[in-house]
C-alpha cells in the first residue's frame, strides 16, 4: 500500500525499518518525470520525499513496521549556465550530487536533489546533518557558509558549467560576476516559487523560535 503524508513545513524526513533500525532505501530519480520516482512496492519502506510539495510517500505491507524521523536540513539552490538535456546526460543527478558534496566536504548521502528547473539549469537541493551529529544546526550553518564562500570560486570543470547564481537557505540570491543581469528570470515561475518557498521556510523557522521563546 502506498501511503502519502503531507507536511505543513519544509523539512526532511527519512524512513527506517523498525526491526533493525536500518535506513529504508529511497527511490531513484525518474528522468522522464524529472523528479524522484513514485514507490511501486519493490520492497517495504521504498520511499520518496518531495520537497517542493512537502510530501512523504512510502510503501508499506502487512507485518512490516516503519519509523519516520525528522532530520535537520537546509535548502540551497544553484543556477548553472547549461541546458537541461546536457545536464541530464550520463546520470546528471548523481554526478551533480557527487560533485557538490565533494565541494561542500560532506557525504553524498547527506545531499539530495529536490528539483531541477529550466532557466538555464536551476538545481534545488537539501543538505541534512549526519545522524550522529551532536550539533546538527551548527554543522548545517557551517555547510551553508562554505556554500556561499566556495561555490563562487568554482570554474566550469568543477560542476560541468559556469555558476550564474546561488540561493542561500534564507532565500537570498547571490549573483556571480558577469551574471548580474537576472532579467531573463523575470517570468520564470519556477524560480519565483523557489524563492518564495525558501522565504516561507525562513518565516516558519522564525515563528517556531518565537513560539519556543514565548513558552
């Protein structure tokens, strides 16, 4: 049975097998639909988290017990001077994940592409802190700082194409030299929605913190 759980906030959730506490394997990227594949029941616990919709989908069967745990996460995005066809060639999602993880100095398993948009190529991705990290928020803050400092110094060989802009976890757009003109994004609804999503996540975080302070 396929279960879908919508969440009110932009966060990250992972599915585990209760019997041995092992991580349930997510689905692969579907290059036809250009998102993570829908679980079809290949095994109990097969899952995908759709960050754009904030939905977790997983397959469960009788006698199979699963655990769902929230993970500390930051959302980042990057725009590359590329076209989608070239990006997707030769398993582009995996290559991007490996290259960006190496750039940020993190394990590739802690980085997950959320969505890829056209215009040139905009990649939205999330970074989760390691499960055994005693200070996940500090770790993620350090990763975001490295993203802001290191990515602008990359050349075309590092990610496969020149970096045009990056978007921080707070929704701030940082433009690279030579790509200051963002007029071609004025009518790009995907990019506008991405920024709105990041800004809403930032507001939700502020609201959560204010509620904690009030308590």
